[in-house]
């Protein structure tokens, strides 16, 4: 397996963080915690999509975090 470069890890971490943040906003709007004139407010579909976004974002962050330390030289040559 090819080594994962630091820029790839950083990009995955940033992308995962943005997805988590966006998912949290959607979740809060969908559940009505964030009140606004947006058509998203109080709509359960946005709460579900927000939860999915948070879960996927955390998975991407975990994947990137684990990949950054996987090139320890102990693999097959």
C-alpha cells in the first residue's frame, strides 16, 4: 500500500471537520434548536441528513487520523 502523504491526511481532516460542522448545523435546524426563517427549520429530514453528515465526517476524520501513523515501515517490502 502506498504511503499517505501529510497533505492528504490534512485534506481529509479538514474535509471531515467541515462535514461534521455542517451536519451539526443541519441537525440543529432540523430539530428546531436553531430558529430562523429557513425552510430547513423544524424539518425532520434535515435532522436525519445532519446526523448522517456528522457520522460520515467523524468516520473520515478517524480514517485520516489512523492513516497518518500507518506508515511505520513494518509492512511487507
